[in-house]
C-alpha cells in the first residue's frame, strides 16, 4: 500500500463528494425536465448524471490502486432556483465551474504533498474538466439565447433529443 498524504486524501474525498453531488443534481434536473416534457434537455441531463457518476468512480478506482478506500462524506446536491431549461442549463454550468475549482484545490494538494503520481493524474483530469466547463458555458448561453423564443427552445430540445450535444 502506498501512503497518501492526509490532506491529499481529504482533497480526493472532497472531489468525489462533489462529483456525486453533481450526479444527484443532474438526475434531479433530468426528472424536472422530463416531467415538463422537455425530452432533449432531460436526455442531456441524464447523460451528464452518468458522466458525473463515472468521474467519481474513476477517482475511487485511482485511490483503490493506491491502496486507499474512499470514505463517504456529506454529499450536497445543488438545486436550481427554477425548473426550466435555461435555469437548469445555468445550474449545469455552475456545477462544472465549481467542480473545476475543487479540482484545482486537488491539484494544489497533490503538489503540496509532492505526490507526482497524483499530480500527473489530477492534472490530466483538470484539463478534461476545463473542457467540460467550457462546454457547459457554451450550452448555457445557447439555451439562454433560445429561451426568449419558445420555438427556438423547442427546436433545440428536439436537436438534443435526436443528436445530443
């Protein structure tokens, strides 16, 4: 078993909790949008939920390879103020931006611990997260722009339903 610095272990546990909280938030958004008949938007949120769960799983696998078990902490699932496509797209961006911030803290913890394996692993994940945050921003702006015209929002919903984002 490889020893992991306690502060680094705590940062990993926080990252996993954030990823799981995001998965729950995305599932809630999926449910709300599905109930309102937004098939495409709900499909996107469901896919995001599975992605977030996969991220949490990947971090736990990394820790397991290092000989550390993840210990569940409090998991918080942020909520949107409203259940409509624009508000939930904005929530998605906020989730991704917050995840990026927590991941930057994880990179810093790995650097402080002088754990080269963790730095390399997490730095790679941070690059992926930066792309996801940018995509979430672009999506939120696209939905916001379409929200002013119900026809445009319906077209976007159908595009998401048929092709995804």
